[in-house]
C-alpha cells in the first residue's frame, strides 16, 4: 500500500521525453534525495506547448505513476517546468525613497528593512502587460543604495534611497491554463512553475559559474533554452523555437532510415565537429525492408550533423547576445539537455562562442546518481533544488513578514484559484 508523505516532486515535460521525480529533502545539506523516477515518451507537446490535452495528461500520469511505484509513495502536487516561445523576458528596475522629509525631499538615512525590499521589488512589476500575459519570475540582479551599486542583500544597510535591477519573465496565461488542465486531469496540483532555463541552471551550474558568469544552453529536442548569469544574477533568458530533433530528422532523411533509428545513431555514432572524426571509420546500418545492410562512413554522418548543430548553436549565440552585458565578460559556457550528448558539441560551441565549454550533468543530489547522471535530467533535478529553496523561504516567511520571492511565487496559487 502506498503511504502518502510530504515528499517534494517535479515533472519536466519535454518535447520527446517526460521525467517525473520524487525526493525527500536532506535539510542539513539542502539537497534532494531521489526516491523514485519515471521517464516516458511525451505525447501531445510541440515546442513546449500543449497541442493535445488528453495525450499530455496521460503522459504526466504515466511518468508520475512509475515514480510513485519506485518510491512506494503517492504524490498530490509537484513543481513543473515551463518553456516554449510564449515566454518573454526583460531587464527593468525600480526605486523608492527609504525615508522622506516634507521640506527637503529625502530624509535622514535609516536601516533598510525587508518591507523596503518588498516595496522596491513591487515597483519593478508596475509594467503594462497584455491581458493574456502574467509575470512568472522576478529575479534581482543587484541592489543600489544611495548610488552604491553591486549590493546583493541590502538588509540593515543605512541609506536614503533604494534601487533594484531585476530580470523579469512573463508567460501566456492561455498556454499555462492548458498545462494546468493536464496536471489536474492527472490528479496533480501545482506547487509552482519554474522556467525551464532557470531550472537547468539550478541543476548543473557550480557556485563559481554563477558568480563569475556563465551562458547555459539547454538543448532540448524541440527548443533551446538559454540563460546568461553574472555575479549570481540573471541577465537574460530566452527560447529558440527548434532543437536537436532537427538533427535527427536530417539523419533520417539523408540515410533513409526511421527517426527512431536515426536518434540512436545520432547519439552512438554522431559527431557535431567533423574535424574530430576518424575518416577511415564506418558504422553499420542493419537491413530494413527491401534495403540491404549498409556501411556508412562516420565522416559522412558528421557532415550531416555539423551544419545543423552549428545552426542551432549560432541561434543560441544570437539569443545570448541580447543580454545587457557583453558576452566577452562571461568566462564559462555550459551545454546541457539531451541534445548536448552528441560528441563534439563542446568543441563546436567553443568555436562559435569563443568561450571554454563543458557538458553539464546534474549535480547536488543523492539517490539514483548513476541512472540520473545525464544532461537530459538537468531541468527536472534543478526543479527539486529550486523547490528546496522555495520550502526554506516559506518556512522563513512564517516567522517574518512575507518576502519578495514568496510574492513572486504566489502567482500560481492565484492563477489556480481563478480557473
């Protein structure tokens, strides 16, 4: 019999695969201990958007049921990833006077309190939005106290004026409402939606990469999710509306093989950087129907893959350039997601971005490390780590006044209530 517990869970719905995770929280080390996971083929999603509610609902149910059986528990809610080209982002800022004098304007300097941070964050959200859009995340980049910039936490500092620069993301309420219906059909409520790129950054980036600056590219099957960080702040998030599935389609078309076979060959034999391959090496394609078995030069396969991967990474580069900071100031480049598993992706990315690159596997978790040590699980594990921060925040909020992050996370509860 399943025992209901207070586990944290996450569901990452990709274009081709859906992953559900159930974990306990190691509060001492603040990391998730994964107790069960379920991975199934996705149906009903195209480029991050629901196109068939029944199929997506069934996909979520299958993945979560597998995870529940493995963990020997049941779940009623989860964190969920959100992405797709309906996501919009911008950098903006807000400013408030901490104290005022009726005659001279600004009053005497005083200590900055949590209420001041709440108010200045609230100011950043005072932007005109279409009726079908809502704010998803408001992520502070830095605070400025009386023109002193680069402050991460201004609490207890003395000042007369407080400013904040933030990165703000919005979502389409229509897209999200359809996704909520799918989770409701699967008997799951939502603890919070997490931007796909934001979740991936939680999953794979080290403290040094966040501090000194990193460009993270999550290469999914249907989309590329990009995030640019510097000084532990987020300066850009973006989505490119196509992904590694195009590479698979190219291989299937040029070699005249089914997409399923093309996907396996892409990972096992493919290379995104043609200069790395052995020009004398071959691989075998088994007999299929009336077509006899064939031997294909690996160099030819690389020539099929490299142009498409170069196109994908160039689009990611152009998206990253929209950040408000020069990419020349960013020392790290990290590729993650299932599409990063093609050999040579690091070398090709380095040739485009001119930055040292690595493949990002999930870090900072326990349980099923061998099975889940794969870039395709980066976002799902990142959501669990985000959930830990959210739970810590909610506990602190119970002891103090409601903080700005709690308010920004509260949007999903309001959205659920009006549906």
